[in-house]
């Protein structure tokens, strides 16, 4: 038996931040030897909200380069661009036709994003989870690393797969593999620098709210200097009255590779004036190797092209085989050669 397969993806919407890294990519990197991994840059998802055609391609390359910079290893993992494998859009259509509309209308993320979009809600926004299901199901993924906010989409993926299998498969020979979530016990939830009760997010209009992986040392210094704290002296984890304190200590613990206990001990008597420079230096040092590797990769466009070309070839082979299986199960006349 081969290794189990993992698939995940990040949207190329601007800069990746520490929440993306600590909550997702770092876990992919840690688990990658155990699995056969596919990591895609989900550019088709990025156009479900209004987007800028001038930056889409560059952002797509940047996310692929950041995967490499964060330690995704091509010996264990395939990196590819979603739109380079047309099977994603085609399977989406086939799945659309068996997915009940009301399954999509009740997706929490759709409802939240639709409210923000107001009048301008595209059909693609509603269909977003079906495209995500196609991403996962095309690769017969066994495991999908998901954070809290994507759990409902993975549930939907499972429901769609089971429905297709039930309607068009035989029990002995399911058409699609039903994936399981890969939940890691220590999945860090990194919160905003301006509000310790809200997740660090790309969609927050304030740059000050997040630490981007590519922020230079001066920007990091400024952001940490200005981040929200409280007037209490002495720092502690897990005090519900002090969400910012918990978040900043958590960041410090992860970035300095220390246990929570060690950090609680070290910072118990500190004031913010002492802690902030410590967090700043730790962050600068933690991001330095990622930024160096990123610059190296971005400085060699031919190399990045070759990574994405290989990724496209490897991904296409698997995706096309699954697509052919689904087409056959649905009864299509095979294309004539
Ligand atoms: N919706 C995911 C997010 O925003 C991104 C994504 C697209 C994804 N396709 C996927 C994640 C497939 C895991 C598997 O985080």
C-alpha cells in the first residue's frame, strides 16, 4: 500500500500572513514525509470575489514560491496551479449537476461573504465549495488538512462524493473516494493584532491587523509596536479578559520554538515595554530564512516555471484519470479519437 494522499490549497489573494503559515502551511511541512502531498494555488477560487487581473498571475507565482520558501519539499510534494489543470473546472460542472442548491445556500462562509459583497454576488461565490470539492475529489485524497473555517466545506465534499457514489456507483466500486479531515491537535489560531478576538485575516482592511510573511524588519517593528495590548502588568496565557495577551504570547511561543509553560514562566513578570521588542526580534529572526528562500526562488523564474510545469504534469495525470471515471459513471459518450 502506498502512502495516503493529502491535498490542500491557498488562494493567491495578496500576501500570505502568519495565520496562513502557522495555521496551515507549517503543518503541511511537518507532516509531508508521512504522506503523498498535493498543494495547489487555488487561483480559480480567487476570482469568486472581484479581483484585479493585473496582479493575479504575480500573486499566483508568489504563493507557489512561498510554499517552497516555507519548506514544502518536492521529494514528497507536488506544487501546482489549480487553473493549469482544466479537470478542476470540468469536474466542478459535473458535481454542480448533482449538488442540491440548498446545500450551498446554507454554507456559512457563503452567507458571510455574500453579505459583504452586497449587490455584487457572483454565481461563482455560491459555487466555491463545489470547486473545492472537485479539487479534493480529483486526487482521491485520503486526508485534507482543514482549519475550523473550512470544516463545513469538507463535510460538503464528503456529502457530494457519497451522493455521486450512491447515484452512479456500485457499492463494491465507488466512483469517488470520500476524504477525511486531517485535524492536528495543535492547530494554532492566530488572531488579529488589532483585535485579539478575531482571526488574523487577509480580508481585514487594516494592514496593521496582520503580520505578512514578507514584511521587512522595519514594518514588523512598527506593527508590533502599535499592536493592541492592555494596561495590565505581567503577561499570561488563557485569561479570557486578555485575548491580545494570549495571542501575542502564543505567537512568541511558536516563533521561538518554546513550550507554553516555558513562555508563561519567562513572561510572567514582564510588561509590554519589555515583551514587545522580544517578540519583534523573534519574529524578524523566524521570518528571515523564509524571506531569504523566497527571494532566491523569485530571483530564478526559470526554476519556478519548471516546478509548476512538473506539478501540472503530475497533477493532470491523476486528475484526468478521476475525471474519466466520473464521465464514464455518468454515462457520457467517450470523446472520439
Ligand atoms: N477554501 C480554502 C481556504 O480558503 C482553500 C481551498 C481551495 C482548499 N480548495 C481547497 C483547501 C482544497 C483544502 C482543499 O482556505
